[in-house]
C-alpha cells in the first residue's frame, strides 16, 4: 500500500511538472510573425489578420500616422524629415509615453512627431484605411517600443 501511495505522489508531481512546462513554453507569442516591409508588401494576404512585429519609423503629422521604411529630408525646409518608402497606416495611434518621447518638428506647419519603433500589432489588408482611405495596409498596435536612433545627416 505504501508503494502505491509513493507511486501516486510521483505521478502527480510528474503531471504537475509536465503541465508547468507546457504552459511555460507552449503559451508564448509564437503566433506573432517578425516581418519586413518587403515581406508585408509582396505578400500581404499571408499576414492579413495576424499579429506581426515590424521595425520602422513612426511618423505622425497633419492627416498622416504611419510606420514607414525610412525618413528622409524633404528639401522644403532645412532639417525637415518626411516619410519615404512603403507606408502602413497606424490605427489608434501610439501609447502616450512613446508618443511623448519622440522627436518633434514643426518647421512646415503643424507639429510632427517621429522616431524609430519596434511595433507589435494586428496587420490588416484588403480595405481602405487611414485618412480618406489612402492606405491599403494597416497595423493596429498592441505594443510599441521606441528604439535608439540617430537622425541622418542632411
């Protein structure tokens, strides 16, 4: 009888450890896909409705709120940066702490904010998004990290 009780306890401990391992390692964010702009643009259907992780440059200005491949000088005002390359609309904006920590420029009119970010969020494709439906790609962010970045030389 003592042997059966010891075996039962060992079985319960083993079951507990297996359950712990499954929940610890099996419940990670493996459904998130780390992607590049090129991957999203060349095959948006593959990522539609899925959580993605994307690094790029957030830019928020008059009627624009996007993540882009790069920022470059506009040539209209000294030091004025604008989004360049593929642009993806950001639905819902940035967390306030991230937004407040971004670079600010206001040389062309309304204040603009920008910075390099690593964004996790739901990717959407197939409709018209953003201001006047000008974008065919969108991310609804769930997590945003502001990354270190040095502005390009003019």
